[in-house]
C-alpha cells in the first residue's frame, strides 16, 4: 500500500513539473509576444487588438498538444496528427530580436531564417512568422484581410445566409 502511494505521489509530482514548466514558458514569453505583436500586426488593430491576438497566441502555445489528432478534411480519410510544438525556440528567438523589438530587427531575423512568406500555420521557423500565421489564419485575420465580417468560425444561421457579410468599419 505504501509503495503504491509513493509511486503515485512521484508520478503526479513529475506530471506537475512537466505541465508547470510548459505553462511557465508560455507565461514567461507573453510580454515579449505582446511587444512583437505591436510591431508586426496591422496598426489598425490598435494596442487592444494586438494584445488580444498576442494573448490568444500565448494560450495557443500553452495548450498545444503534439501528436493530437486533427481534422483531415473532406475527402482525405487518413488520420493526421499535429507535429512537434513549434514554440520550442520562441524564447531564444524573442531574445535575439532585442529590446525594444523593432521592425528592422524582425525583418533581419526573418531574412536570416530564410522566411519570405507567411506560413499556412505556425511551424516553428520563427516566432514572428508564426504569430502572423496565427493571426491571418484566424477568423478575425480573415475578416481583416477582406474588410468584411465573414466570421468564418461563427454560425450566422440560415436566415441571413444569402446576405453578403457586413463591411468592417
């Protein structure tokens, strides 16, 4: 009985350390992610908007689960899973951008990483490109790009399904 209790206590403390470290990393880089977002996201979003995107990206980093099954899409019956956590090098990439983060330091870092376009989804090559991919791959980012409230991830119902999306002001 005592050995079993000791085993579970050790196993549980190890799990806490693992998940606690993962959460601490996301929380540690959150202020730098906000600073980066203010530099690279559209200024039209304002500080409230860029902070919102940065905070959502930080939550996405914290909650990312490598190997999780993902939707394969219509007509693609094979099971697909998420890859390794793309945020493993974000801390060092953010430190390399310096303080304060500038457009010039971001441009140089992206050039050094040989990134010439925004990836479809965050892939870990550079935190700046991944933050842009996260934003422009989101429903809010899509609305921003087209200038209308498409609201891809919301259900508008059938009553107005034939109506064009409202213009964003």
